[in-house]
C-alpha cells in the first residue's frame, strides 16, 4: 500500500484538483490512501474567522461567507451542474461551522480553534473525492476523526497510538482508493483535535505506520527537499537523498518541507519517504530512508521568523544551576513555549522560543519575580547544518547577531 499527501498549494484551485487526478493517473492509484490539506490559504482564512468570533463579532459572518465563496468558485469550475450533490454537501459543512459558533459556550480559544479549523480539510477532501468519482477514479471519503484518536491537548494533540491502531486495523479498507483529511483527529469525547500546523504530513505517517505501507510520498510545489527555502535563500539546491536522522534534524530546526513528527513513525518501520513535485510527478524528487548519506553533501540553511529571545540572569549574581534551570523549564512548559535554542553560562541563561500560544507576557511577568529579564521579540533564528566558513560568513553579513552557538554539525544564530 502507498500513502500520498497533497498539501494546500496542490489543491488551491480547480486546476490544482484536476492536477491531483493527473498525478494519480500518471503514477498509479491502486491500494492508495490520499491525505489532503485545506485548499490554498483556507487555514489562515479560518483563523481570521476564529479571531472575529472572539474579537470582532460584526465581521464573523462575512469572513465565513468569504471562505464559502472561495470554495464555491472552485466547485463551479469542477462541476457543470449546480444541482450536483457536492454543492449541498459543502454547504452543509459550512452550516455546521456556523452552527458551532452560534451554540458554543466555551471561552477557551484553543478548544474553539480545534472545533473550527479542521473544516478546511473536511471541505477540501469532500470536493476532491467527489471530483475523482465524477471522472471515474472511484474512491472512498473517510473521516480522519474516526481513526486518529488523541488526547485533548488542543492545537497540538498527542496521538493515542493504541486506540488509533485498533481503529484503523478494524475498519479500514486497504484495497480501495481512500481519501482522508490531514491535520485532524478527535479526543475521547469525540471533540475535534489538531496535530499542529502543517500536521497533514504527520497524518500520512500515522496511517502509513498503522497500515504497514510500502511508502509515503509528499507532493509539493518544489522538486523535493531543498538545502534552503527559496523564499529566503538564493540558489537553493535539490537534495537527492537524506537519512531519517538527517531529516529529523532538519525538521526539528524548522525546515518547512517535512513536519517534525512525521519521520518518527516512518523510521520505526523503515517506511521510505519520498518528497516529489506535483508539477513534475515522474521526476525522482528526494528519498528519505535508513542510512542514506546526504547527497550532495552541502550546507543546509533554515530560518524561523517571529521568534522570541529571552535572556535571564540572577538578581544577586549567583550561579544559575540545576535548581534555577528546572524552575525556568517548568515555566516554559506551563506557558507552552516551544524552545528552539538554549544557551547558558555561569550567571546567565538564554532561550529562543516560539510564542505560538501568545503567553509571552504572562511568562515574562512570572520570570521577573526571580530573574533579571531581557526580551527581544520578532527575531529570526538561522540554522545551518553541515556548515562551512563561507556559509557562516554569508549568513552573518549585514545582521545584528544576538546569540550564536556552534556544534560539530550545526551552527545557530539569532538575529534582529
């Protein structure tokens, strides 16, 4: 069995949906599971809806209508008959979303987020499934919430592997072409949960692990895994192959091609991962597997924007030792700060972190009770794997370096 994942860029419009069909026809689709993300920038658009729900109720309905209109325009290009059942099915999903906002009583942003955001995936998979059926590529639309079971850590839920495996083993038809949503699952009370932004890759890996798939292919708008994001770096080059461990390192540091959690289940069963272009589906792309040396062996550049650099020192110039560090990490965990870099000396301690839950002000208030605190917001974290002197010099040129850290294979620097 093979697992394919198509991201939002691959289904951003009607031509994209048609191209998915073309890819399947070129590379084969027997015994295949397709994982699909929300169309285009739908996830961002639903985040605006959620923000309006909490902060600008007067704009709620219009922002919801904008998302519905975007999908209706795609439907009109894909289906000749406006009386086709797909129009009603999509409309019903938007009615469900609207109804949730009407009846919701929870003030918890993270809960509301997870009950809303996954409608992008539900709509996109429904449209793709119906279109493929329409042109003769018969398939089953399945609901990821019935298979991927998680805890209730909303916005970054943890998979309950035992229950998830039981669900997939007991009620999944391997022999058909199946289409499922990325990014979403459900908790023990059947509330929708999400696996973290860009979690559709992880969904593909979860299903591949539970189904003992032969391979996973992530279809992108780039030729494969590049040594740098071409949006931020010039002359990005294709990596023909890399190992699981190298891919995990790159993902951990923020490489956008592969979700950080994706490699772990694949590595456990040695399921190869391919990253290929949906614009040129028969090109080899990048292969990720066990023991694959990076080829070519060149520096790999990663940047994470909008980070926070927090530097602490003791108020009385005493050492920052195990007791202090333990307390600092308890606070970082309490306020859900994802730490990307740590650096410490005798009397200072610095972390570069993601403030994805917007808890920075609370954290700083807490820290200031015991430490002298300096905070730089909106900084950039640069990471170079397999660095050389030329790579470091090029990265530092014209930047104000706030923190720099080198290990044998990796250099990281925080700049503003």
